[in-house]
């Protein structure tokens, strides 16, 4: 009987440890990913963006998975994946590039 009680307590410990990992690591990461996907889905032409490399620019064209961002003067237009966008400021709010 004693070995059965030890096995049950080990299983309970594993369940508790998995629960802690889920609520500390996995769940917040899923929430952050969902928030990022919603932000990228709400982007529109004319919005100001911050790229993951730290540059501010304005979206001038979009496709399904690519955006063309204009930086600084009108001659610096760079195509990039939507995943390279870290933050979006809507066109009506204060502009980050000015």
C-alpha cells in the first residue's frame, strides 16, 4: 500500500508543476501572440509603425503578408514582412514619424 501512495503523490506533483508552467509560461505567451495578431490585422495604409529593428515609418502599401514602409524622405521605401512590425499608431493619432 505504501508504494501506491508514493506513486499517487508523484503524479500529483507532476500535475501541480504542469499547472504552474501553464499559468506562468504558456498562457501569457498565447495572450501576447493573440494581441500581436489582432494588431497586425488592424493595420491600414497610412498608419505609422515601429519596426522590430527600431525604425519609425508609414505604411504606403500592403499585401497579405508583406507591407511597404516609407522611412524619412520619399525615396526610402522598404518592403518587409508583417511580422517585422512591433507597434502600430493609427493615422488619426499623433504621428510617431513627425
